[in-house]
C-alpha cells in the first residue's frame, strides 16, 4: 500500500514548536509580525512610527503622530487576557494540529488551566477558524449532500423532525481528476430551496457545477448562478455511488471527529463554529507545518471576541 502523503507529512513537532515559541518574548515577536507584517501601523491614524513603552505585561506602542497607545494584544483575539502568551500559543498549536479535534476538557489538562478558561480559549480559536473559512468559496466541480448534527433525544421525536437535530449542508470541491480540494459546511434553517440558494450565494462561486443526490431543495443552487446535476440515489448504498464518494468520506471523518473528541455540544448554538473548525483543518491538511502560523494570523487580525459574545447564538 502506498504511503499516504497527508498522514505521513512531518508537520511541526512539539520540541520544534517549543524551540520557536517557548518564551513570552518569542511569542510577542511572532504576534507582532502576524499583526503588522509590514511593520507597526497606528490603528487610530495609520502612522508607521511608534515609541515602545513597557507599562504592563505586554509591549505597548505609542504613536509618534497622534500619541495613541496600543497594547500588543489590544484589538486581537487575546485582548484583556491574563494568561501568558506561551499558554495561548500552545493552545494554537494543539488545536491546529489535532486532526480529529480537541475537547475543552483535554485542552484543560494540556494547558494546566481551569475548564472555563479552556472552554473560552477553545471557542475563541474555533471562532477565528470559522470566520477565516467564511471568507472563501468553492469553485469548479462540487459534490453536495445534506446531513444533520445531533440525533433524537431519548423518548423524543425521531427522524428529520427531531428538535435535537440541526440540518447542515456539506460540499466538497474536486480537481479535474476527481480528487478533493476544499470543503465547506454550514448549518441551515431547513432543507428548502431558499435556504440552499442563500447558502450557495455565500459559499459557492457562480458557475460551480454542483452534483447532488436529487433532494429537491438543491435545485436552489441554480438561483445563485450555479449549474446543477441531480443523481437520484434511491436505496443504493454509498459505495455504489462514486459521484458522492468524497463528500461521503468527509462527512464520515466529521462524524468520527465530533463523536470522538466532543461527544455532544449545543448543536444549534455552536454548530457553525464546530463545522467551520473541521473545514479549517481539512482545507489546510497539506500544510501541517504552517497551520499554526496561519491560525496565529487569524487570531491577530480577527478582533476581540469576549465570552458574552461567544456564548450568544451566532448570526445566521
């Protein structure tokens, strides 16, 4: 059997990570580079020159033009944190490298923090991953399928009408020779043509050639300027449907990830975040050596995401 180049890529070892980011000074330098890759720019007036002050736990920049003071962590995902940057960077490494996901309980043990702190770190970073995924669209040949987060509650209603089930759509774009490139996943208010049309307008590039299993709602992709081919599945099994092999594989991997790492969560409230996190890792699966650096850039540029905001249901 040939070696799977994704599974056997070297990535970034933990000793190598600690050698690069084992001190607060190293982390501060990396965060400054991620936030201002072309050098400091005052967030108030855009001036490129600043005096460096040491008035707190983190470096502070005082603009030489307008005199505004800006902490290194102000305006980033790390704003107002009392944790050392080394703890945050280790969390970035662990969460970005975890192929099947990492629960808040596991993160608590790795970082040596309380469970509420681990939950907050996890959801802040997951939000950064999900928002970064929201900036991309799929193009070319795309397989789509309908699926659900959650399942029926004990003694509750089964099937599509279960109140514990959250509908979502999964899509995978393919190369000309049929290999998977990227995935997109998003919760829906329901499997209706308008809902699919809205999703396609946000997540698919116009002109996509979409293949679905014939569920009537998927015709909505044409309302967003995409082509649509419906293949009636009937009672056939997934192995007999090569047209959907990759979207079925990705959904299987998602199920393994959610069931193994998280077991259960508030599907309706946080579904977008968990699906976005899975897609973030999948779409960067060939770059395990740099995925932590990409997540750092996302965290440095996303802006603050305080706990009350994170606990609100996302806009949808």
